[in-house]
C-alpha cells in the first residue's frame, strides 16, 4: 500500500514537473520572439559596401531565434521563426507584405532547422560551430532561388535584374548577415542557456 502511494506521488510530481517545464518553455519562446522583434525594430541598416543593395538591411533578429533553437530544439526554432516572421511582416517590415513574411520564414527557418538538427545530435562546442556554419550556408544558398522567384514579384524588377544582383549584392549580403548572427549566437548562447537551465 505504501509503495503504491509512493508511486502515485512520484507520478504526480513528475506530471507537475512536465507541466512546469512546458509553461517555462512557452514563456522563454515568447521572450525570444519579443526580443527578436525589438532587435529588428531598433537595429537595422544597409551594408554600404555592397553595390545596389540599399533595400537589403542587416538586423540581429535571428540571434534570439538561433538561441531558442539551441535551447529547445529545431521544432521550437521553426515555431519562433514563424511567429517572428508574421509579427515583423505586419509591423516593422509591413512594406514587403506577405512575400516578405514568406522569405523571412524560409530563410531563417532553413537556417534554424539545419542548425537545430545538427546541434541536437552533436551537443558540443564543435557541434555548435558545425551547426551554425551549415545553418549560415543553408540560408545563403536557399536565398538564391528564393530571390529569383519572389523578389521580382514584390519589387517589380525583372528576373534578369535580380540575377545580375546576386553575386555583387544578394549572395554576399545573406552570407554576411547569417555569419555575423551565427557568430553572435555562438558567443552568447552558452551563457543564456545556463540561465535557462537554472529555472527548470
């Protein structure tokens, strides 16, 4: 009888712990999403050394998404990307409309998914470096066909014009943006994850 009660108590405590972890995970994801929107609202600027790319602006909004991905997994990273893409697309970047939302989701989502899957299997410093490296590469490569398909739709430029901008502007921009955000993520994620672990 006593053993049965102890098992029931343990099961109840385990259930409560899972609920608490679920609530805390949601809270942290909401915080990361909010931080991402705040960052893109206050920090965004073109890279003047890239010719003809004034419409492309660097922002560090992907950093909280990548940290959230490392902390809670690739699915959480995609969820964060979706929320941030939609909120940013109807507020800070409303001018780009639904196409901007789609491009943001595919670009950041592909990077977060690849980085998250690699880091989940290789939970080490080397794994983090590889995850972020392949994540940045994925985003850069994915944005090539995406720009050729979608940029002409919402900018009015022809495919030929966009294609001519790939090497001097679009590809370097996406490479620089993704690499810089991945470096920032690598420098800060361990400190933030330690703080998160203390609350679980």
